[in-house]
C-alpha cells in the first residue's frame, strides 16, 4: 500500500522521477514510513487519520522517495560512511529512525507533526 500515488508525487509535490521509478520508490518509501511510525498508520487505517495527518504523510513519502532516489545505493551499505580521495560521505544518526531507517530530515519532521512517531503511544 502506498500513501501517495504518482499523480500526487508529480502534480502536487512536483517530483521529477519517471512513473516507473517513482511507483517502485513510492512503495518502498511507504513501507519505511510504516516502520518510522511503528505501524500505526496501518493499524488505524490511513483513511481514518485526519486530513492534516494524511497530507503530512503524503509529503513525507514524497520527500523519502527523492531521498532514496538520490542516496539509495549508499543507504543499504554496512558502513556508516566512506571516503575516496578528497570526497567523504557519511550519514548522520540524526537521520536515523526506528528500525534503522535512514530518512530525509524533512520526512522525519513531517512525520513528527502527525503524532504517530512517539514511542510513548
């Protein structure tokens, strides 16, 4: 189940990926959003959330799609970073959520506004 479809990604979010690539990443991103929210979206049902929460989740999914598109090849590496000559890449722990999901800061910020990311719920 994806929380945002390609039309939303392209028309509202103004994403630039082609439909085939975006569709794959929308699915992956939605799965990651589920992990970042401890499965609460599926448990409550996306349609049962407020319109405000749904909008934030859709935005979070789209930001995560672009993040995965840009950094996906590095996200599944067993290393936290690497250097080649004068170029260095590492991922901040600030971008890591539940289940080890590394996410765009905007993704995490939008999700935090939904009230679904707190461990205390």
